[in-house]
């Protein structure tokens, strides 16, 4: 069965380019491509896509994070993957805390975007390597120790738990789990769950094995 994607971006050329990209993938179908957050919300309610690819800025207004939060509040919420030109710490964390499954920059390679959409559809967090690298650079002058809760999350990730299972075990929301991962990745200089576990073990945060 095809993975159904809704594209939300106010630039027609971007929408057309992404639609063409996904049309070349046999397992991905573009359910719709819209230019406003209001249209994204209406279309998501009507078509129930698996993933919404969401820009942050629409007509010079930063509406993407709020729209992400509304999408994730739907009875059957789609995964939301942010695709934007903006890469500040606050933009990234705000999007993840709103419920985004991941964060990519528009200069990401096409294969990376496709892979991130597939990852988001199965509940995985997709943080672009470029985003992780830029966050790490900004955070070098900040404390990088993992918090006790971040260590708990990492330990459960190492045990093979999904975000849903981690949320249940820690009695928090999936959004909170994703927010913890968004903080953990740049602290460890990684961009995936597997790499985070490996780096944490190497740094002595987790037992090896």
C-alpha cells in the first residue's frame, strides 16, 4: 500500500518539485499539495495522509509550528515532517515540541527527504545531518551533559523501544520523547537513534553491549 504524503508550502515551484520527487517513488503517493496552513489542516482532515511535509513560513508568517501542533491534535494525526530554510535552535526545537517527527532543510539531498518521509511514517524521528551539525556547532559553548531524563530516554532507545513505548514507560507524551531526542542528537553530534546509542556507549553514558 502506498504511503500518502500531503505537501504544504507556499512556493508553487517547491510544491511541484517535491511532487515530482515523490512521483518517482513507487511506494509514495502525493495526496495533495497546498499553499497555506489552513488548506493543509482542511486537506489533512479530509484525506487523512500518512505524512505532512510542512514548511515553517507561509507568506512571511511563521505558521508551520502552530499548524504542526493542530495536525498532531487530530483524532488520527498524520506524522509531520518539517522541510524549511530556517535552522535556528528555536525553530528546530519549537517544531519538534509541536509534534514534528523530524526536521529537514530544503537543501537536503532528494534521497534524504524521501528516506525521512518513510521514517516519519513509521514513527521514527528524522533529524537532518546538516541540522544536527549546525545545532552542535551552536551548542559547543553550552553544557553538553545529558540530563537524567535524556539518559532514561536513551536507555530505552538502546533497548529497542519505539517512541510510543518510551512515552508509555516514562508516562509522558510522544511529543515530549521527540523533544528529548531533538536535544540529545546535537549533544552527541549524531542524527539518528542508532548513532545516538553508539555515541552514548562510547562516551560512557550507557553500558556497552
